[in-house]
C-alpha cells in the first residue's frame, strides 16, 4: 500500500490533483493594501460616529443610540447571544417561505400600512 501511495502516475492527466499542482496561491500586495485601506477607513468612520454619539454632538441621534442600547440590554437579559443567533438563523429561512406562500395577503396588508403612514 505504501508503494501505491508514493508512486506518481505516468500521465499528469490521470492524476486527480494535477490542477492543484499548477495553481497559483500567492496573494497580491495591491489586493491586501486595498482591503486594509478599506478596513481602516471603515474603522475610522465608525469611531468618529461613536465619538459623536457619546459626546452628544447631535442630541437626537445620541438619544436614539441610548434607547437602542437599553433595548438591546433588555433583550440580552432575557436570552443569551446564541439564542438570538439561532432565532435569527431560523427566521432568515422561514420568512421568505412564508412570504411566497402568502404573497397576496402580505402585499395587501403592506399596501394598507403604507396608505395609513402616508395619511399621518
């Protein structure tokens, strides 16, 4: 058996891994630089937004943020993160099926809701 595994085939086309031998697995420096610059830009934008929320530069946005954090804390006290992730995973695959099965009823309800929102 050892001889069978160490023996290479005579023809490269008969080897199932022949395509992997010639595959280029190098990472280009420009690609990494582009990804890093995008990540740094996103982090800087997020940090400046958080700073403005914590320092109450915009009172309404800071209050919205505070209320959202309170609601997340309240939800977190009832169940842990794994439960929330499991619920989100199930919901991700359940809602599209429910929509396709009840498309007409859901569309009519959404249309009524938009009419009521426009009236307000």
